[in-house]
């Protein structure tokens, strides 16, 4: 409203008629309710324009291209309040609730003024409370119009807080409070708060002081200091807290502070001194019971645990214990200041009284107290309730008082029902459950039953299950009516009635990484002589996101998990069930689940590690992979596949050369009946790779095949091309003769292998330089056996640093006669303990058999056969060897 005693307002039309002199003056006099003494003696006019600007506010692009969504209403200047101020005291001489109601021209007495336009209340700290403001000085001169334009902009600072997934897993309970020079008490961002906080700050900038309060899965509450430097009006501040475990003894916390577009990451340190903590100074924790949830005891029941631990950083000044029975009047004791009479009373009740005053941590055990309470006598139908409540006050100048913690003990007769929870769970005490139904505590993993059993000497008159989901919606089921409840199994007619929630709890999933609470309240009732008895127990499930990570080697110097066309993907479930893990590949610009068609077999689970072999990859290609658990994903990992190396020479056994026998002393010429066979091209050194033991079974001084024979030779009985390899068990030696029934002096299996021949030991030296790790190899074969089995084997090795490490091996044996060429695959079983090694060598070996006795021979030389007579056992034909990736 306009103050009519201080100013006079003219519309634009009236201003046009000011020159009409006395006529206008008379109109003005009669149109004003005030007397002549109230008119300005030296008037001037103000013509005022107003605009609002959000373009200078950092972070605007986070929501739209022009303005943050919560600032859009401030672009409408019609709603701004306008005040005209004068003097050092800034006395308001005129004000308008809305700029749209302000006239085009405002008449003021000549002099110096200040104008302030604003929208939104300026609060020291508040949610959803931006304030825009524009202030300008101006001068009114007599009989002149002063034109003034003011632009309003943000007058406070915006702070948002976020927490990474890893932070939430390590610290499931957390909050942040912030103080400025304008706040009288800390402003708190509670857990999972997503709203922006708006803070009044000095125009020249000031530091914001933060306190981060956290509680890990195990351990006491800790608080850390956070300093946000030099925050000014208009600043957009974003705090992102991250857990970096294993980097510092305090479990490691960092905060990424982004002010406008500049980001700085800092470690967060413990806040000292603790007596200045701006949070509740006293924490009471119950063990063996939950607040206000009765411990129910029958005549013979015993209690295993019931104590309270007090954590008071500011030390204990008072510790009030209230004791009452039923609805009776409480007795009050200050455990920090007891006289001798009070100590005697409490001691008689079973209390062992610790020294409490000015202590930071104290434990009070109620177990002896409960043991002394009288049970309900047999035949009695009474129910008795015993109540114990603790409230602690700290010793700070501005004391903090804890929340009350109440222990209730309910004594019941034998006609009353009782519910027992499995796995040591305590009714109404939240259970932190990872998706999949597992519970992790102090490094151990449990797979609970989630079962409630019912003890009752009488038939149940009611059994109700109330299920409350994470959104607070509840459904109640009457189990006596045998109604089906999804995921719940129960049998109230069993010798021990039960209600099992395992399937329901194990099926719970999170849509995000925020903890969600579910409640399962079971109520049972019996009736006796007109009295209803009941027991109520509640499973409270806090569903938490799983902790899991990729555990394959990734792109390290040696990535043993990645092969040429496949990779072994591994992920470890630190919490939760490893069998719920799966994997995704980033292909064609998006993350895709790996289908079964791309898996070599099923996913395997070994303790907490899940692994699967993904196929269909391209050699020498980089891939991105991540693990998936329900709707959660891990950090991504990259790996690069190996080269698909196919350079095994002479894989079709087309290249051979031979030399006939050396000069035979008796004839003075080369032996005409046998040959040295070599499985490579004599003129092409690159074709060498395969080798034999032919140099063992041949001798230059022997003339005939039954004396000297190559166990491995070329054959035209091939599968493709011109030739194949024939690998035979052979008899050899100087004393052999063509007598039809004579035994061979020596019998050796035929060999064909990748490597060299050791002429000293007459044995193979296996190994061929090779830098890839194939999945296995395939080949075509025929086999003629005499009670023997041939061997086909592949071995991959690492031979660095003077050591030979076997990375994997695969073999195939068969003793069946095969008359036509048949394809056979042999796959390598790689050793998981050697996956961090690369291949340097490979060998494949074919062996015609194992037996070396004369009764295994298929063919012996006929009597007097001095041309092609020979001793031959099992014969293996091999052609077209290929590596499989």
C-alpha cells in the first residue's frame, strides 16, 4: 500500500495535464484526503523498471538450457515486492506488495533514496528457498523525472548433496549439517535428502562449515569436518561424498566440492573436538531387545542377552532410569548421582551399577534384573509387564538429551501364545538384508530362514500377517483362512506351527541404490475363559544394495582372462548371493545382457565368485564389460582380446621329404628298403615345426624295414589334399629277422609333435613358440588298433624367466577302430591359478599308443620277406589339424 501522508501518485495521463495550472491544482487538492500541509514542497518523479536475471547462475544447464527449474518462477517480475527506503536507518517511505501494482510514476520529495525489489524470504538456511533481490541508490530532483532500471538476481547460495553408491554401501547411515555466519543452529541434510538447501552468505564470500555424521555396518558413529571455501551469493555448490576404503585407516572418505564449474576433491578428516559436536550427543543402543518391543517370557524361558550401551561424546551428566510395572507410577533413579539408599534398592533388583558420571561409554546389563523377575505361576492367567526406560543427558554447556530407550519384559501364562523368530533375530530390530536374502555381519555371510514359529498350548483364535512395503502400503492376511500369500509359506496345523518369509524376502529388489524398508508383522491370539491373549513380532527388513565388483584381470600388462575370441568374465559378490550376478557387454553403443547363446556353458559360482565364458568376440579388440546384480551395475572394466594366431606350419601334412637308408656296409650302397621321413619341406625352413622320433627307430647300418623303420611317415590315404600323416607303433633292431614269428627286439610308438628331437636322449623336446592361447584344436583321424589307445594332446606353456609354467592342457584318447576319417576336437583346460600368465609356447602331440609288447603287433614280416617286411602295431592316420579359438 502507498503511504498517503508521504507521497503522491500520478498516472501517466495526469502527468500530461500538469501544465494546465490552477485547474489541475484544484483537482489535485480536492482529490486528496490530506490537507495542504501534507503535499510535497519540492516534488520529483520516479519512473521505475524491473527485470530478473538467472543467466549468470552457474549450474543452470543441469536442468534446462536457460534456467534451473526451481528458479523459473523468479522470472515473473510482476510478483516482486518493491520498497523505497531513505536514510541510514533505511526507513520505508513507500512499498508495493507486487511490482504489477506499482504505477508508472511515483512522486517523492526531492532527496536521496534506495530502492529494493525482492522475491522470496531471505532465510539463514532453508530448503526450497531461493531469494532474488535488486538494490539501487537514486536521487529525486525537484520538478524532474528520474528514470531507474533495476535487475534482480539470486541473493543466496544453493547447496546440493549427493553420495556415491560405494559410500552408501560402506556407510548405510549418514547425514550432513552445515553452518554459516548467519545460522544460529546447524542446518541438516538428512539421509537421502535430494532437495537443494539455500544459504544466506556474505556478499564478499564466506566458508561454510559442515559436519558429516556416518555409521558403518559395524562400529560406532563417527563425525567428520567438511569446509566449503569462499561461497558467495549466486554460487551453485554440489557436494559428492565417496568412500575410498583400504586407502586410510578411518575407512577413507573424500568429498568432491564443485562450486559453479570448478571442482576440487578433498579427503574428509575426523572432526575434533568431540565436545563441540553440533548433533545429539548421546546414543543408546540396545542388544538383545528392541525399543518398546516386549521380551516375552513363559514360565521356563530364559534370556540370553539384554543390555544397553551408551555412547556420549560430551560425557554423561545424568542418566535417568525409570522403572514401573504395568500402568503403575514410575520410580526414577539418576544412575549418575545415586545415594546409598538408591544403590541398595537397585542392587536388590539385580542391577550391577557401573560408574557412569562423566563417562563417555557405559554398558548397563539387564540380564540379572530379568532373571530375578517372577514368572507366572502354573494355573494363573495373569499377564505382567515390567518396564525400564533410560534417558541420558550429556555434560555440554548446551546439553543434549538422548531419545528414550525402553525395555519391556512381558511375563505370560501357559495359555498365552508366543512367537519365536529364527536366526537370533529380534522383533522390531531392523535386519540389514542384501538383495537375494543374505545377511552380512562382521565379515560373515548368513543365509537366514526368516521363519517365525508359534508356541501355544491352546488352539489359535487368530493369526494375522501384515505386510508393509517400502512405499508404506500395507496388506493384512488372515492365515487361519489358509489364504495364499505370495512368497510366504506357512502351516498352522504342524506340530510346531510356522510362518516362513524366506522366499518373499529373497525376492525383494531395489530400483535404485537407496535403502528401503519392509515390515512383516505377525500377530497370534488365543482365548481362555473370556480373556484374549496375543503376541506380536515384527521382521523389519532394511533392503540394502549389494556390494559387488568385476574381478577379472582386465586390461593389465597381462590379461589372462581374455583370449582371442572369448573371455572369462568374473565378478565377486562381497555381499549378497553370487548366483544373482550376471554380465553385460558394451556393444553397438549400448550395454547389453550377455545371452546364453554367447556363453560357453553355464555360469559357474565358486563361493563368492561368479564366472562365465563369453564367446563370439573378435581378436585384438577392446571390450567393455560390467557385472550386474538385479538392477544394479558395477564399475566397468575393459579388456583386449589376443591375436588369433594360426601359424602352425604344415597343418594339412602336405609337406614331407625323405632320404633313403645310408650306405650299407655289406653292399656298399644305400639301403633300398627303408627311408628317413621328415614332416616338413626341405627347402622351406618356415615349414618346420612338426617332428618325429624316426631318428630313434632307424639306423644307417641296417638294411631292411624290419630292422629300420620310420614310425611316422607320409601317406596318400588322406582326408583332403594329397597326403596325410601315418603314425605307427613299430618294431626295430639289428637282431630282427623275417622269420614270420620272431619277436621284434625293440618296439616304440610313433610320435608326431610340435618341437625338436633330442638326439642324445632319443626323446622329443616338446614346444613351439606361440603367443596366443587357443581354446583347443581339431583334427581328422582314422585308427587301427591292437588292444591299445592313441593319444592326441595339446599343452600351452609360459617359458619366461627360466621357468616353464603350464597354463593349460587338453587330451583325447581312444582305442576304437575307426575306418573312415572322423573329426575330433580337444579343448584346453586352463589353470585358474595361471591366468595371469601369457603364452610363449605350445605343443600338440599325436602318439600311436602306449603298449610296447610283441603281442600288440598287427603285422610282422613274413618268412623270407626281405623287401617290405616290417613289424607294425597300432596305426593312427591324422590329417587337417586346426586351432580352435
